[in-house]
């Protein structure tokens, strides 16, 4: 058991860099503040980590093709749009547009779905659905953008970390 855990931690460190780990740590705090449930917040982050690791393994083992890389590039571009939009919504209070963000998140989810559908199991698709269900929860997003809400500061911190990454 210990050797399995050690190899899992080693694999995680090889696939998830320090910046990404920082974003994931901050995300645990964000979802914990929102849900008040440690198990919920950890389940979201575990699902994200599992998908990152699986996609990283596919990449390192040479199983991704040009279409897969195009799909990942599309996801990167959409994530950049999400980060830019969120930055604008935070700079100018009350400009936040829930429908716009959900549309961008659905575009991102669809991109990852294509990749996951070609290489991973239905369980991985369920993980992806779980992640985006949480990210598109209207109360969650409303609280991330409303001034004087505790989530706003946590969300702003994650957004700045994401800007450095994408």
C-alpha cells in the first residue's frame, strides 16, 4: 500500500507543476468556503487532479494525436477567454454575466469531452461532468463576483494564478 501511494505521489509531482498545485490548493479553499463541505471541495479537486494526470500520462506515452493536441489547444484558448472575461467582471463591479460564462464553460467542457471520449472511460466523463456542474453553479459564480462576498477574494487569487499559467 505504501509503495502504491509513493508511486502515485511521484507520478503526481511529475505531471502537476508547482503553479498548478498552487491553483488546486487555492481551489480547495474556494470550494470549501462555498460549500462548507470538506468532502465536496476535495472531491472536485481530486476529479480535476485525476483528469490532469490521465491526460498527462496519455501525452507522455505518445497516445495523443494531432486532433487531440488541437483539442487541447482549443481548450487553452477557451480558458484564456474565461480568465479574461472574469478579470473584466472583477475590475468593473456588476458587469458579471452568468450566461456568458456558462457558455464559455460549456465550450471548455465540450473540448475536454472530445478528448476524454477518445481515450478514457465513462468514469472520467462523470468526473468531468462533476467538475463543470460545480463550476457553473449559479450561486457559486454569483458569490465569486459579488463585492463584499468571501468567495470573491479567493476567486480573485485563483484568477491571478491562472493568468500566469495560461
